C-alpha cells in the first residue's frame, strides 16, 4: 500500500497537473505511476516543481524512465516502485 505522505503528494501532483494524465497501477509487490503530457515544457515545469522530491519519500527500489518525443511534442514519465 502507498504510504500516507506519498498519497498526499500524489494528490498534490494531480491537482497541480491538469495538463497531464496520471495513472497509478498497483501490481502485487509494485506500483507503476505514469505521467503523460502533451507538451514537453510541462515536464520541465513538473521537474522544476520538485517532482524528483516525490521519489525520495518512496521506500524500496524504483526506476524512473523519461521519454520525450519531439515529433509529437509529448513526454511520458514512468515510475516503477518495487515495495
């Protein structure tokens, strides 16, 4: 289960990120969070707004993948958190 402080941070990102699609997928032993945005500058804004601080409160191992597609001006961040 996601810790309370992480859940609160998720809520903050969802409220502050109306320009992105956030999905949370719970798989036994892990949680996969995906952030999709239609403009790469929104990704920069999220990083500037301390998106990386979000990762620091997670316990366990995680991977963060950031994909940018300049042809379609989209960006996707996928966080796989192994609990």
